[in-house]
C-alpha cells in the first residue's frame, strides 16, 4: 500500500478517517429502537447516547488539532485511534443506557481524531481549489460509509443484538491503526512551537476573529445542521412514525446518502472549472430549495417516505458541494495552524450537532415536522451566509 502524496490509497485512508464519525453514528442508528426496548428507556434518553457522542467529538476535536501541530499528525492520530478502540470494547459490556452514553462520549473523543487530522493532512499537502478537489474525492470514499454502515448495523442487530455494532467499530479501529502505523508518513511542518492552554486559546481566538475563517465556516455550519437533522432523527421518523422496519430504514438511509456521493463526485469534477466560489453558490442554492420543499411537504400533512427521502437526497448532494469547498476556503489561510483551524471547524460543528440531536429528540412529535423544519433552517443559513458573508467583502 503506497500512501504517497496524491495516491489513491492515501485518499482512501483519509476518506475513511473522515468517515469515522458517521461510521460511529450511522452503524449505531438502527439499534436505537432496540436499545430503547431492551432497557425500557424513552426516546429522549436513548437519543442522549447520540448527544454524548457528538459532545465527545466536539471536545476531542478541540484537542487533537493543536496537539498534532505540536507533536505531529501520526503519533496523535494513533493515540486517538487507541482511545476509540478502548471505548468500543467498553461499550460491549455496558449494562444501561447511562453506561452507553458515557462510553459513547469517550468513543467520540477518540474517533474525532480521524476527521481533524485527515483534514489537516490535506491542508499540509494542498490549498484552495486543489485542497477542495482532494476533500471532494475523500467525500466519495466517505459517502460509502453512510450507505454501508446502516445496512451492516441492521444486519448485526439481527444477528447479535445491539452489541454487534460495537464489535464492528472495534474491528475498524484495529484495521485503521495498523494502516496508519505502517503506511502513513508525517506531513506536519518541521518547525513546531511549544503549546500551552493559554497559547491554544489565543490561537483559537485569533482564528475565530478572522473573517477568512468565519465566512466559509458559517456556510459549512448550515450544511452540517441539515446533515445532523437527518442523521440524528431519521430513525425515529421513518421507523417509529412511518412504521418501517430497521432494514427498510437502512435501505432508505443508503438511498439518501447516494446523493452525498453523487455530489462529491460532481464537486471533484467541477471545482477546478467553477472555482470554490461557484461551487458554494450552486450548493447553497440547492440546499435552500430542498430544505424548504421538505418542510412544506411535512407541514402540509404528507407522510409518505418519499416526501422525506427525495428532499434529503437533494440536500445531501448540495452538502457535498458545500462541505469540501467551505472547508478548503476556511483552512487555506492557516498553513502553520492547520490542525488548530481544523479542530475549530469540527468542534463547533459537533457542538451544534449535539444541540440539534437533543432538540429534535425533545421536539419529536411522531411526525417529520421538527426534522424537516431543521433542514429548512439549515438551507436558509447556508444560503444567507454564502450571499451576505462570503460574497460581500469585509467593511473597512
């Protein structure tokens, strides 16, 4: 396996590392109704196991980036994968929803190292449109995980119960650890300064004050909110509200994620022609339209699964046009602080993801209205941020 710059294997490995967090979510989603039944827990309590996972991801991403800027990408990534493996094994022995929630928090801490450092490695190697193209190619690999993970999760649920998913996650942790240890080369700059909590906080604040980061980040956040709304709430809407089986749900989840793969492939082909600005303009417009359509259908009383699948599929296509381009735009100005900037991108997004998960769990009313309303708000945010922050120059 050759993991040289630009190699297919490097793209595949980085795509899988970025996909760790959806793997930890999407393979787990089919088990949510089963966990609720086994432990006699309400929807909101089981939903909290997703919330703690997202909080762990957010907290972890704040640490891994600065640590990788100081100690290098490879050793920090291996440490994160080791923590992820330990937590997956601990989840196998959990005897309550509260224990699962705690283990999922630690699991989020470990798994968050994958996307943070994968994005950072891309910035070490590329910038601007070239970085966006590599990120889009990684998203093609990434997109396979949300398709395969629910299908595998549903099958593991049928064979071994809810613990089967955590066995899968442990096996993946081992495979990735070996691949990184054997094949990945260090990409961090040779010159690395010492770090301290005060220094890290100052670096975070300096990046957060920079419009070059904030403008594309707000666009990215809109796309992420839409993704989180589907990922965290779709199992309850499609299984509990519409009466689909876990296997039927996993198939429809995979169909929605085909939109993500198609969008990533489209972006990898078109970004060098249209540029980051053109891709963001197109992606946010499609996100805006698909979000409004989804909410309009739900609030008008349409309850067929197609009224959910088709608009969300379109939104995922749009998100794949937005995410790699907004990410590249946000990271490109910070070559010496790539890890820290990557940490901020991921941490802020997953804090919002945790809030979306908790809010939609509390607002669940047996219909798709809360979930599709969140999608509409996400589309409006992405479109507004692109139009009023990215397009307009800063006021002197």
